[in-house]
């Protein structure tokens, strides 16, 4: 099974396009090729069933009548238990690269024609680097590996952002601890130590805050000895073992701004939504727990469109920014399904369906979905992982890490948005994923109480 035919833009739309047209000029007569014969509502295969983006994709595709197979290993995986999951199959851990890739190819040989899309940074890179083999059996909507590496390696990403005029947070990429020691007295504080890429990072550490200048070199060395990479990506990424240093803005505490959307193969943005992350854990460098709807800043979206066109990216994306004095500075770009994607789907932007129909070359359906997304009004809505928030406030109150005022603040915030709350897990008619996720959170807290206290409760104070 091959990728859908390349849908090239005609000369009339060769310039940057970030509008939401009623008719999408995705192909001209000269570039049209016959689309392979495809079964209506052909199947999809999704991996990483513990991830929020996987669950969101399962629900969106399944609700549209698309048969979804979920592959994974975990019992307490929310996507495994969704009513939209037609079946669950066991597979090796994706980080066991050879075993997982061999399994994927054998599954494709037995059951060709599944739509396949990445649900993590590891898989965004893996599917790109093995695309030639995968497209024999799967429907892909897959940019080349050079594109994915430019987006997932923060050093390369910062370089290309500078070239297209997209602001980024001030960041340094020291070669070793000796260079950090030389820079130490000149760097602004606080700083965040971050990995250059999450691809095959053993700890999946998103970063750690350094407040004390005299602690920087020690913390840098500790990171290098602890946060290592699995072998396998060196041919594409080179040596990324040394972390980067990024200025930490106090405004990051007030909410990271995010734009998510979909880019067609010709570079046109078919839809976009924005949100603000207002609560995360750990508090300063962590995973989002509460989000608010925000307006799409057109100049920022245009910058992202220039970035995608420069590197040749198409597909689903999520980009995060820190805002200072109305200046949006990029800190991350996710070329894949991502954690809070359900928020965009609930706000009328069905990202998994856009990817699915693009892979199948179904242009008319893309036109319809883009037009519907343009008409959707979702102003004032919020997104929350309700059980996790309730557990945080309850246990935080008992342990004294959440003050009564803070507890009241979030209860009031939740109440003020009644009727406009989108829960990350709870969906009417499909409640088992929420039950499973709640059980997983409780089980993890009981197994690792110190880690839960340190990363979730203590950071709330």
C-alpha cells in the first residue's frame, strides 16, 4: 500500500496560505494521479494506548465509523478500553526498535491497508526513517525523516526558526560541562535544563528548573549522567546527549500559549485552534492539567506556516510558546498526535480525520471538514483532566501543599466554566477510559508515593 498521491499546489496558491478556504486547491490537473482503490472507512492502527492523543484519535476515528485497532502492552491503558476500539493487540514496546518494527511490518503484511500515524516523538521519527518499508503495507501521511529531525532536534529547530523569522526563547547548546562553566556567569537566571530531543530519551524528562547560579554545573553534570539516550537514532540526530539551557520566563507560570492545527501537503493550513495552559504538574516544567480557549494569533500562525513550508512538514502539529510583552517565543513543536488533542476535536477541528482522509487522498472530505471547522464557535471553553485535578486538590489540601485559597480558586474556576468544560477522559457513552485512567493514577501514587508527592503535590505549593 502506498502513500496517497502527492497533492501539489497549483501556481495560484504557491504563496503562503494560512486561510481556511471553502474550496481547497490541493491538486492541479497536471499533478492528478489515480487514487488506489480503497475500501470505504478503511481501518486504522494506533499505538501508545496510555497517551491522551491516542485516546482522542481512537474516539474521533471510531465515532466516524472507522474500524480502529489499538496496539500496546499495558492493561491500564485508557485507549484500550474505549468503546471505539474495535480490538486490542499486543505488540513489543516501541522503544525496542528492532522488535517493534518487525512486529509492525508483519502486522502490515497480514492485514494491509491500515492508516498509521505517529502518537509520540519516538514514532514520528521511526515512521519517517522506515517509511519506505511501512508504506508497502500501510496508508501513511508522512513527511521525510530530514523534516522530522529538524523539528524534533531543538538545536536544528532554533536555527530554522531564526531563518523564517519565528521568535524562540533564548537558548544555549553547550558542548560539555566545561563550556557550561565558562558560560555560567553570563547566563540569565532562572534557567531550565532541557533535552535536545525526546526521541529515545530513557527518562522522558521534560526539563528541570535551576534557580541558583552556583548549582548549574553540578546539575548539568547530573543530567548528563542520568538522562541518557537509547541507541538507534545517531545516524539521523548525531550526538544529542548534551542538554540545552533555556531562559525561564516568569510568564511561563501564568500559562503557555499553544497553537494546534493541520497542514496540507501543499502547505495550506486547513484549520487551527489556540489554547493557554493554566495549570501543569510539575508546576514550572510539566504536563498540562487545565487549559483555556484562546484566540489564534494570526501573525504567530503565519510564522508556523513559514516554518512548516521551509522544512517541508505536513500533517497534525502542536506548537507551544511563552508570551512576554505580547511577543510569542516558540519553545516546542510536536509533529504528531499530542496529549490535549481532544480539546481541538471538541472545538470542531477533527485533526485525526484530517490526517486519515489526507492519507487516503480524499480531497472532497478535506474540503468539507475544513469548512465545518471554520464555522465552529468554541469561545470560552476549557479543557481539564477532572479526576487528576480533584485528586490534586484533595490530597494537596490534606498534606498542606495546596492552600485553602488555591483550592477555592480552582473550584471557582471550574464552576465558572460549567457547561463549557471539556474533560480529557470523561466522554458521554465512553466512560471506561476515565475509570481506567483514574485507577492508573491511584495505583501509581500508591506504588510511588514519594514521587507523587515530589512531582505533583509539593510542586503545587
